[in-house]
């Protein structure tokens, strides 16, 4: 999946395709979140703090797996 570099103290890159949100953290770990609406991805990309948005609206709300 193609990921886009973002400005964040915790998140390095974010990608989205077919309801799968992929986040690479600065720690180099990569997680995929499933069943994520495109609007949620767009809101994450527009958020002033992507880490805060992730913790509040993504983490714990969608099934996920660690890829790396």
C-alpha cells in the first residue's frame, strides 16, 4: 500500500485503500485497521494532531493487525 509521509511526532506515514487504513509509526511498527470509512481517513489526514486523532477515533474502534 502506498503511504504518504505526514507531519507528526508519533506517526511517520499513512495510507488508505479499500477500507484499510495503514499507519507507520516513527518506531517503524506498521498497523492496518480494517473497515475504516474514507471520511475517517480524510479526517485523520486533516487533523492538527494525527497522533491524538488516532488515539481518540481509530485505536480501539476498528479491528487491526500489526504488519511490522
